[in-house]
């Protein structure tokens, strides 16, 4: 281990250059703030995507809404728009203050992407969007569809037969596979979801019940992606959804921001220079939280502060951003095992595209211990009657760390936020949970109960 060379340097040299690596390698919880974080107007100059791209994605989802409402009855109420509620969680805030002996200034809210229709996770945003965009491209190219049509016509044997000539493939730890699989199968595509070893059995079973081909691997996420890409490349009619580099996925997630803005306005929540917004986003490869953070920065600019949350055993985005080596390094290079109960976050190598895009926009990254995820899972169920999967609780831990860690306090000081915190809004992004079978959820809760008693 000690003699291994990583990008021409041995481990000791890396530790010397980045002292925080000592704690990361020991899988201790850390809170890192990004020294490259800057003013929005400067950071956005270096990014090829812009508001027009996000608007285009938003309009595409609106075109598909009549089709979505028709084939997924659970979306009818919202006219085929897949959106989740944002709720205040004051009882959970009280719990956090008491248990961690830390005053939390401002309001704590939960963005319930755990309860998004169709696939029950944040991946219902990007994953479903990318499948819809691909379907639209194919149908328009073939002359079967125009942008002026009522897209509910896609729910027909004619279109299903057309799409059945094509296949869609993806590599996933679980939730992205669910959203891609369910949506693609519904349209009529042949679908291949390449699942890593940490993917939960119930997710594989659910996909198979929808007619999806699930390919299982004994190794981790990177292998599933690599093999999925290889298989897809062999077939000219196959489309590979690339979670590591996809701009379409990223834009699908980014649409969340303008919708959140409307919800906050309805809740009479003000975000401006005197009412800063802090958002805590669980992070795997980075596409979901990256897209959401990008969208939020477009909407709120310097008044929003986005932090990513990773398991202590899979801090790939933190290592990538801190070292600026991004996807050229993985956690395993540093002897970190990438084994975590937070299956959606079990990623060893971060997206270089996301890391580089958010270089000047991301406020920081913190890590959370697996045991804490279970304890928080039980607490949220007890205090607010909201049930999430373990990885989704990573966002909840951030608000405590912001106030309790030296780095968090220094961030508030450096950004002149200290005297504004009583007006702050904190949003923990709940990324998944509503589709977890009751039996599984009971096991999670039980584990949280046991750990809480220690």
C-alpha cells in the first residue's frame, strides 16, 4: 500500500500535499470546504452549460407530461409533472440540536425526492429525462412525432413497436437503474441494467418484474458501468446512459431548481442576501447532486451554498475535488474499500465532468459514517413519520456539521454569513426511500434502534 504510486506520487507524498487524506483513509468523518469556491458570475464563465439548456430540458418534460399522466396514473394529479414535496421538519431539527448538543440557526426543510413518482428517488429526474429525450430524438428523426403533437400518442402499439427496435443500457448501484429501466420498458425499449454487487436484491427483482434485463456483477459500480458501455457499443441501435459524463442526465436534475423556487415561494420562504440557503445533497458519482446544485446556482447565484454528502467509505467526489485529480483517482487507490450501506452512494470514482463543472460553484463536501445514517433514519421516522433509505439520510447530517465543525464555522465567517444565520434556510435533499419494501425498511429501522441504544 505504502509503495503504490498514484499519478506519479506515493501515498506519503499525497498525504503531505493533502493532510485531510489521513482522516479520509482512516474513514473518519470530515467536513471539507472548497478553496476554489468563488463568485457565481466568475465561476459560470468557465461552464459550457447555461440557463437556456435547463429551460430546454424543462420544456421537454412539459411536452411529455400528457404521456406521463396517461401511463403513470400516480402522476395524474400533477398533470404528468414528476415533482416531490418540500416540507419543514422542525421536530427533526429539535432532535438534532438535542442529540448533537448543537444549536441550529434557521429553518430545516426536507426535499422529498424520496417520494418522487415512478421510481421513488432523485434518479426519477435525470434518468427519466434522459430516456424521454432519447425517445423524442428517435421519434422526431423518423418522422413519427413533431414537437407540436400531443405526446400522449406515444402510448400506442405503433410507438412501442418502433421503440422495440432499440435498446437502452445503464450501469447502476440501484436507483438510476430503476428510473431508466421502468421508463424505458414503459415506452417499449429493450432495456439492460448492469447492477453492481452493492445493489439491493429488491431493486433487481422490481426491475425484472417490469421486463428489464438485469445483469449482475460481483464487483463495484465502475465495473458495471464499464461492462454496460462495452455491451452497448457492440449494438448500433443501443443507447448507453452514461452516469459519469451525461449532460442530459445533469440537465434533467437541474430542472429541480426552478420548481423548488416555486415551492419555497408557496411556503413563504425567502432566499436573498440576508436569507441564505444551504442545501445538503447526498453524492454518489455526482450527476444528481451536481445537476441540482448547478440549477440552484443559476436560480439563486451567491445566495445558495451547496454541500455534497458522501459515506466515509466512498468519499470519491471529495478526494477528486480536493486533489483536483477528479476521475483520475479513485478511493481504492488510497486503500479505502468503497463498501457502504448507502448503496446509491457506493461509488469509488467520481464524475470528472461534474467535478470540473462545479469547481467554482460547490461550497464543500462532508462525509458520514454508515452507523449515523441508520440512527438518523430511525430519528426521522420517529420525529416526522418520514421513512428514507440509508443513503438519503446523508443530507440530514450536514446542517449539524456546518455549525459544529471548525471548517463549517470558518466558511460562515469567511463568507460573512455569521450574522445572517438566524434567517437561514437549510434543505436536506432526501434522495430515495419510498419504494423500499416494508420488510427492508423495518430492518433498517431495527438497526437504527440498536445503534441508538449504544
